[in-house]
């Protein structure tokens, strides 16, 4: 869909902790580059021999500037001091590092204010070992600002103005993330936007803006499998002295006496964002602590040792992938 509109896709691997097999699958499927928010993940993919252009999509930590220029081909940036540090290390390694300058278009996360982009770009262009590859923006991540024609035309217009004022050409105008799906799907004109950075749409088939599945994509590429470690019918009196739990939360259970099937799974908050787990069966999540997840089912009697499956939201996928206790198994790898 993007290719028809001359938009190249950077496949974003942060949700799968830079899993090299998944990165390779993305490259085979036709992404133009691989992006990740963590330089450690990019390093992991490179070490595993993934052959791709790597983009660091979070503005680099100053303390990692050297690793950034040696591992990533391009980084997204919004601080001159950081780019200066990148230039210094790039020079030392005899390379030129490419940067995409992020523009703040209203989501109140990273980026240079619109009025300051021209001056910022001209300062960056003075640095000897840096090439300004383009401009980018990120919307909808923090405050849900909608990427639409107005925002995309706005970014394109800024790019055009800077190109004219500096007498240069940007090679990349990166319009956003999976939240740009509705825009790219419906737009007649994509203006100067020629790149999108996509993770969630590819992995989960979800349009994050509408929180809706996209009909021609799959929603079942990932599932989390956990194991029952206790399963009992329980009738308990809740003797609450202090009403806060281990995480400082007040219990939602109103009754002082509870009865029902309670099944405990050997997974907890240390392993995944529990609110992002969607039970694939007739049971519901009753609560969780660091290592326990309590579920209750009306009809099914879950047995000790039995496997229980969940679908995952993006937040749950990201956290589950990061837990060393969650074993990752890739099926049908070609
Ligand atoms: C996470 C991220 C993306 C990808 O977001 P998805 O919703 O997974 O498509 C793109 N750009 C930046 C800067 C990000 O941090």
C-alpha cells in the first residue's frame, strides 16, 4: 500500500527487542530499513548478521553517542549538543553519520519547534561528520494528536521552505508511525512524505488511532502462553488490615467474603503489562502481582500444568518480549 504511494517503510523492531529472526523477516518482506528505539537492540541485530540500514528512532543518549555512530546508519535527533557529540565520534571513526531532524508538530513529545527548524538545520549542516538526511515527525504517541492531511502537508511545507532557504534536498521526509495508517490509506496526495516508521500495524494488525483491527492484516501473529500453577475453588474472608496491596493499589474487591474458582498462572507484572493481556478463552483476569496472575473462569476448570493463552496489545508485546523469563519461540520460520 505504501509502495503505491512511493512511501518507504522502516520496520520498527522495538516491540520484539530487536529479534534478529523477525528483523530478517521484515527485510525479506520488503521494508527499506529497520528502526529501533534502543541502540542495544540495533547492536544485537547487527551482531546477528541482519543486513539492513539501521535507524535509531529515539534521540540518542549523549552517553551512547559513540555506539550510535558505529551501530546505526541514521538516527532521529532533536538536540544540537547530541548531534555535535555524534559528529565528534563519527569523525574519530572516519565515517559520516546521517540524522533525521524531528519536528514538533503538536504531540508534545520530541522535536524542534516549527519556527526553529531552518536555523537548527543550518547549525547541524555546519558539523563536519554529519549529513542531514531529512526531517521527521512523530504524532499520536503521547497526546494522541491525529496525523492527517493538514499535519502531513505542514511537515512537507516546512521541508520545502528549509530546502529552498538552504539550497539543499532532503532525501527522507518521515511522516510518522502506525497511527498514520488511516491517513496513508485514504489520502490522494502524500505531499513530500516518503517514509513511515511502522511497528504495531505489522506485528499486531491494529490501527492504534482507532484501536481497531485492520481487516487485511493478521491479529494473531503473537500469543503469550502461560501455565497454571494453582487451581482451586475458594471461599475466603478478606481480612484487610491495610487496604493497599504490594503495589500500593487499593483493592477493587468490595465484598469481604468471596467465593469462586481461582486459577493462578505463573506469570506476573515482571513479565508483561497485565492490562494488555487479552484472554483467549472464557475467563477473566482478577488481579496480578509480580509473579502471579489470578484468573477466574465461569465454565472452564483449568488444571495445574495446563497452558493458558493470551493475545497481546502492543504494550504487552513490548514488555513480554523484554522479560528474560518469557521464552520466545518462532513458529514456521522460513
Ligand atoms: C515506536 C515508534 C515508532 C513506531 O510506532 P508504531 O506505533 O509501532 O508504528 C515510530 N517512530 C518513533 C519515533 C517511535 O518511537
